[in-house]
C-alpha cells in the first residue's frame, strides 16, 4: 500500500498528546495502523514529549543530551499495530464494525451517497461516521464548520488536491472547500470525523441537508 496523504503534523502531535477528541483519534489511529511513516512520526513525537516533560524547566540541556535523545529515537522500535483477523479494516475501527465493512447498515444520504454513524462515547465532541460514495458519483461541494478528517478504507476519490486511495487521509479545516468524486470501478468508503455540520454551497442541498442527515 502506497500512502500519499498523511495527517498534518499538528494533528499527529495532538494525537500523541492525547488531546484529540475521540472521533478524530479513531481516524488517526486507524491511519497509523496502515501507515508506517506516521507510526514512526508518532513514536518520535511521544519520545520528544516525554523528554520535554522529564527535563528540568530551567536547566540547560547538558552536553550530549541531544545526541542521547537522537540515539534513543533511532533505537526506538515501532511495534506493529495488530490488524483484526477476518476483517479488511484495521483494529482501531474494526471494534466499531462487529459485522465488518460488508455488514454496515447504510442510510441514504443523497444520490449515490450513504452514511452510517458509528457510536462514540457520550462525552465525545464531534461525530464519527462512514461515508460511501458510489463509483463515479460526486459528494456535493462543501466546506467545513471545523476540522474534517477523512480516511479512505476502500476505493478512491479525486478532488482538487489529488487522488486519495486506501490508507490516505485528508486533513481539512474550515477554510477548505472541495468536491470529492469517487473514482470509477469501485464504491469509495471513508471513515470520517467532523466536529460540525458540513456546509454545502448549493441552496437546494442545504435545504435537503437535514433530510439526508449530513
Ligand atoms: Zn501516514
């Protein structure tokens, strides 16, 4: 699997610090299960965070401390993340899908588009859901009320940023407007965390939004 798109470094650092809301943390940990580069990055971020916490607030870094930290980073082994057997999705999201990706109960959400909400804890801010876009179909053009993290689990889509395929993550904030189109040949299934309703450009789509549950 060749992964071209990763979370922003700020998102990975927030994940490492444990400050991401649950829906986002599930998406990031699922990506990390699929992406060796981000596993390494999070490992480094964890170690740097730990070293900063351990350092005396006013103490100057002793001679060789940086060398020792670098050596520790190089020596850190990255444990492989288990992938659930009998499932085509990695463990972090598999526990939300007891019947696997083919057992999802989809809800119609517009022509060619279906969604399925995944339960997160009651205190979690934001929403975790699966989005399925039929091969060759469009998601209406939209911007975001907040951060939107989208991980491709199956198939691929294309927007003005490029082609996003299995394992790729799109990390967008409220300034981004885009219109994903599923690539032909296979339905595109994504794991999505949003912290606010999507805002659609088309007035018709905005009117129908409550009906479609977007
Ligand atoms: Zn990555």
